[in-house]
C-alpha cells in the first residue's frame, strides 16, 4: 500500500519536474527573435511557429553544421514534444483546456527548434565567411 | 557480468561528476556550492570504489551488494545536505539561515532514527533484497518531498536565478525517478531484471550531466521568470 502510494506520488512529481525542466530550457530560447531568413526558409509568418513544423525543423537542423552546444537541449525538447503529443491525444476527448495547453507547449518546442536552426545558419555563414577570407 | 553499456554509463557518470567539481573550482564557485561539490566528490569516489569492488568480488557477491547499496544510501543522505544548501540560497534574503541549519540537523537525526527503526524491524541484520529496496525507496521519497517543497518555495518566492531553478529541477527528476523505480521494484519484483535495473544508473548519470550542463551553459547572472517554467496551476498561486 505504502509502496503504491509512493509510486503514484513520485511519478506525478517526476512529470511535474520534467515538464518544468524542459520549459526552463525552452524559455531561454523564447527571448530570441527569428531572423527573416529562417522565416522565409521554413515558411513562417510573424513570430509564431506552428507545432506541426517541429519534425521538418528538426530535419533542417540536422542538415546544418553543429555548433556543439544545443544537442542536449534538442534531445530534451524532443522528448518533451513527444510527451505533449501524448498528453494532447489523451486529453482531446476529456479536457479541451489541457489539449490547447499541450498544443501551445508543442508550438513552444517548434519555436525552440526554429531558433536553434537560426543560430546554426548564422554559424554556417560565419564559417563560410571565415573560409573565404582565409583564401 | 556487466556489458559495455554499463561501463559506458559508469564512465560518463564519473566524468560528469569530476567535470562539475573542476568547473566550479575554475569558476571560483567552490565554496558557493560547497555541499554540491562534496557530494560530487563523494559520488565520484563511490563510483571508483564500486568498480574496484566489482572487479575483485564480482557482481553477484555479497560484498559488492553491501558496497553498492550502502554507498547509495550514504550518497542520498549527502544529497539532503545539497537540498539544504539550496534552501539556504532561496531563503537567504529572508535571513532564516539559522532555522535552515537547525532543520538540516533535525532532518539528519530523523533520517538516522528512521533507518535505525527500519533495521531493527527486520528479522535479521543481513542485507536482504527487500530491506535495501525498502530503505532506498523511503530515502528517495524523503528526497522527493524535500525537493518538491523547495520547488514550491522557489515558485512562491518568485526566485529568478536560472541556475538555481535548473539545479533544483534536475534534483527533482533524479529523486522522483529513483523513488518511483524502487517503489515499482517493491510492488513488482519481476520487472527488475527487464526494465527497472536501468533506471537508477541512468538517473545517476542524468544528475551530474544536468548539473554539468547548468554550470557550463547558464551564467550566475542569468534570470528566468518562474511563471514561465512552473505548471500553470502552480504559477497561478504566486502572490501578485
């Protein structure tokens, strides 16, 4: 009985800690604005990114040279995006408010990847410029 | 017999623990995070000790069992002091450091008494599988409760230091995953060989990795609104 209680409380606490941890990583990227170039490449209007673009953005990020400092973030956010997808599917029939919250979170994840893409493109440009000047 | 995955996890864990200590020494933050440093040094030493014991006595030996579970229990208690140091940082401006110190002494005494009562209740003082699972489950659950209260205080007091927020949240993930795992082991022992045996080493690797990430990427001056991080219901309880 006690073990079952501990298990339920711990799983609930784990979910809460994990969600907050992922949000703390995403929040740091929320402050950055997307460049015109990335918005053009991805086909984004304004500063909002559609949550369904997450997969495509991840593929584009993988094509860019790595800056080496966002791999862990991308993995954590990827897990969080998947988790929010599960929440959205489960809550669709039961709680529309939770569904819309999960959708906003997924959009936040997509925005995060868009910012990562933006940074990687800027990094690639710098690399190219450096190579050109070395010649 | 341990496989390459086990050795890889052990090595990553050891390197991350050593990295955190070196990182804090280089950035001259050793005394600011003193308890955390002591914990990381102890965890790195425990990892080395466990590997040496494993090579000398084997995975199924009783000696390795004693070393593994008792170092784990001692490290968990050492983590309580890390939590207390975070409490002290959160309540620093309120000038309640003295009370936090008393609370930590009380907590240590209560944990020692509780462990003694658990040991006394057992029919023999031998390290039985059920005993270690139950003790670890209880110790980790105390950690979950303490970290959850700390996180509640962070949200209520609108603590904005990103570093502290991430350190606390990583600790919460570590404690809650371990507590859930040991509780599941208690409930369904058959799940242990197939799935549950991976959770403690993975959680044990996640914690130093997450802390290493925080100390490397998040500067001491970085700030973050807790309302952006906490779950909507928790953030709604913040004082206006």
